[in-house]
């Protein structure tokens, strides 16, 4: 009968050049996306952990105001009387 002999393996791209990974467009795109997401994640972690450096002056409870007309809550750093609501622009007493 017929004797089946296995065919020799075809040579791969980069064989003999010491390449372990073949760079094509999808691999380059994946690496760029992963690096970009990594940088964004690290920036988010940095700014989340260091909020004390960003917001050095925390607002006191006395500085919070609520508008009598639209119920908008805002911070009045200047402690003016009468205050002006930043949303509806109505004037009201600071107390």
C-alpha cells in the first residue's frame, strides 16, 4: 500500500532571526490602547489618593448655602449678605 510521510513544517516568519512575536497592526494597536489606558488609570489613582494636595482648603459647613427658590446648594466663600444663587441668580439673606 501507500506509505504516508508527514510533510515538513513550513518555515515561519522571523525564523532564525530570534523574534518571539510577530508585530502586526492589531498587536501594535492593542499595545497602544493598553499603554494609554494604563496611563489614564495611573493618573486617576494619583489624583484620587492625593486629594489633600488638590483641595487644600476644605469648605466649612458655615460656607454652604441653599437657595430658598431653587434649592440649589452652593459654597459662599466670601460670606456675603445678601447672597446670590449661582443657578437662578436670585438674592436672599446669607443666614
